[in-house]
């Protein structure tokens, strides 16, 4: 009679194979969670900046802002030699509150 090898007749994984595969899965899951958390933080910061820009634009549209004293002159010249000169004054507005320090520079027609 031939003796059958009990190890080869049983299917399954050894303990070391299970431990190694579990450790690899844990490392991959940790990396994925860290990337997700970093992306969430970045998206949150971008959302805050976008909201800040919207608020500053709304304030500028309402006439808020302090003149900086600088101007820009834009000249439009037509083919006939006639031209128009437009002058724009530079203004700056700074947001107050949680996002203090965010500012916007814009120009208004004089």
C-alpha cells in the first residue's frame, strides 16, 4: 500500500502565506487611505479659496476696494488713425474673517 502525503492532499494556504498576504493588503489599504485623506484636504482648501474669490468678486462688484494709486492706460487705434484712450484705476480689496489675508487686485474704468 502506498501512503498518501497528507500535506499535498489537503488544499489551502499555509499560515505564513496568510500572514504575508494580510500584511500586504494592510499596506495597500493604508496607502490608499492616506492618498484619499490628502486629496480631501486639498479639495477642501481649493473650495475655501474658490469661495473666497467669489466673495471678493462680489465685494468688488458692489464698489468696495481701496485705490492703490496706479493706473493703466489702454489705447485703441483704428485703421483711419482715430483712437480712443481709456484709463483704468487699480483697486485692491482684502477679505476679512476666517480667510483674512486673501486679496484681489482689480481695475475700474475712470
